[in-house]
C-alpha cells in the first residue's frame, strides 16, 4: 500500500501481486479535479488502465477498466451454490 498501513479492505492485484488499500481515504489523491483511489491509480500504471483485483477480506473480484470498476462477484460458493463473502 502507498500508506504502508494495514488496510481495512486488503486488496491484491492479480496482475502483479501488489497489496493495495481499497475504499480507504489514506491512499486517495486528486487528479484533474477527481479523487482517485489506490486501486484505480494502480490499474493505470500496472495494466495500462485495466486490471483485476481480489479483495482478501470478502473474496470479491473487481475489474478496473479506464477508471470504471465492475464487481465480478465472489470466488467462493457455499453448499447451496450462493456466493460466499466470508
């Protein structure tokens, strides 16, 4: 992470393996009048604007493409075939 602290929502870049802060105020920055989080910043440098991330606290996968974020969903399903977030 940019801030070198423990993130409440630790996130792993599946492209390069870097740990990042997700949804944290600590690593946000202003760019062209917009506030950009660490995950979006990282996607711009690591994947030329497109990267895939795994939130380690709830197993959600996020895809970032040109500043837009889409939730793929959880990697795990419970015994009923429903997404498992814990």
